[in-house]
C-alpha cells in the first residue's frame, strides 16, 4: 500500500527526518527492494540496519530505523519490528472485504493459492507470496497489498502455541481455514494435541459474523467448531461434510477431476494443483468462496486458472521423456504419503522416489522415516535417499548416478523438507 512517510511516522509514533516522500509496499530484505518501497531493517542474527545504504541505492524511498538517520528519508522508531506490525495493522484496516487466514500442518500454501485464484475473478485480491506465513511474512503481506484491495488471503504458520494468535492480532481475519493437524513441526510442539491447540487459535480469533472453514475428516480440526461463535463450513470426504468430495479421477499427468457437493450446488473441479491428495485443499477453497457468494462458474474457472506456488507437485517431462514430479518445497509424513499415492497411480512401470530428510518430527523421526520407506516399497518404487540414513538405507553421494538412465516408462518423485534442497535434483533430472 502507498503511504506518505509522515503518515508512517504518525502510525508508528516515530519521527520523520528528510523529505516527506511516498512509499509503495515494504520489505525487510535489501535484496528485494523495488523502487519506492519502504525498507524495514529488522534486528535478528544479522542487523538489518547494516543494509540501509544498500536499500537506498536499490531505490527504497524511505526506511525505518532504531538508530540515527543515515540520510534520505528516515522514520526513527523505538523498535522496527513493532513499528512494522503497527503499520501492517493500519494497512489491514484499509481492506474493507474479507481477510482469510489459512493455517494447518499441510496444504496451507496450495489452499491459499487456490482461494486467491477464485476470489481474483470477482474482486481485487491480494495473497501471501509463496509461504510468507510467519511474524515477518504476515505483516509484509498486508503492507504489500495494492491500494484498492478488497480481499486478502493470508497464510499463517506456527512453531509454537501463541504464534497464530499473534498473527491474528495483526491480520484480524474474518474467515479462518484450517486444513489439517499432522506431524509437521511435531518436534517443536511435542504432540499432535498441542499442534491442534495452536492451529485452533485462528478459529478463536474470528468475529461472530465471520466463518470457520474446517476439515471434517480430521477430528482435531472438526472439533474446533466448538472454539468459535462464527459460522462453520466443513469440507472433506466425510458424508457429514458441507463441501463433500467425490468421484476423483486422475489423468496420466496427475491432473485431477472430481465433484464437490455443496449447499450452493455441485462444483466440477479441475484444479491447477496435481494429485488426488490436493482435493481437500480444493474443497476448503471452494467452501470459502461459495460462502462469500462467488458464483459456481467463477469458482470452477478460478480453480483451473490459479497460479500455484513453485515446487509443489510440479509435473514435467525430462528431455528423455521421463515424468518428473517436483514436490521438493517441504515434507512431512502426511504430505509424503500423498505424493507417494500420486506416484503409485502413474502408468509408468519404473517408479523412483528420491527422498530427503523430513525435518522437525521430534522423537518420532526414525519411526516416521522408516514408515515412509515401507510405503515406498509397498508401491513397488525404487528409493534413493539423499542426505540422511533415516530411511534405513545409506544415503547416496550422487543421486543422479543412482537413478541412472531415464526414459518414457520412468516416473520420478523428488521430495524432502526445505532444508534438504532437493529442487536442484529435480532441475538436473529435467535436463537429462
């Protein structure tokens, strides 16, 4: 959003030094500065104040600072992180339409992308970039919403109890979508029940006239209905779901077609995301959009045309004709099983699973990795482990050599946690 530097100073309780210029959006990363942006130097392992000059050279029109002015236009504040949140709350107040918070252990980003794709057909909509879902990503999402935005879809992550509640104080969501409670980040929470408590903070933050969109197939999520006075719409394959998934069919490149029976009519879904396991994310987005009054024709078109964040069930073909599934953005046992289900459904006779470390699983990590190894064996796929021996086999030094020659009768899944960095393997496979 566009703000005068003097207005930023008023909102944050800061003092303006230098010309009263206009800012357009914000970033905390000097490498991401665009002309006219506000630079927000945060103090963490590295002190962002050390990069103010770089930001000014790159075109930042103004900057927050806890120090003395370094020239240009400075807004001097006591705490840049607190000032960022204050400004983000102010930006949020300019969005008159729905603000949708999306959380859950699995499927947040895909659900966010799909819902934004639908809403953009009927109103100016802004959404979190990629997986910008933490204490920095959420305020920046709001600050970078264009003027005139009528709806926002804000992804909300959590690594502890209280995190989602803090994000809700900034974003003030009117709708909350909870996709699933699963073992992602279990090492930090300690138990699935603790994860459920944390994710449910989104539901508790909703206004009475808001909406909670909950997974009927996950008991921990469906029971969140008792934690809110807002309206509730459920989704899933359960017969009790308000938005019920049925008749899933996949083509030979994992493009899905299925039906959703809803109180507003039947939706035929042909989503931009690949794989049968994405159907619940589609249903969550559809239930939200229909409750908001989006016509079914726009819902169906929006699902198909949605722009999906990278490295999530991306299906491509190598130069030799092999089918490559790049699902390397992140991994936990639930998402890994979904991806393996997709691999198993393919017609190629040779199937290879290139798997990396699944992070933040806590004391269950050995059991969880061995469980995935067993599932790989059960679908008749070859396993190539990269960077970890937890799958019960020795990690390979050269995964490309271990995979060997590729042809049209080969399908390869590449999946691991973000820290594993397996996207480079997928890239090399496509060039072979």
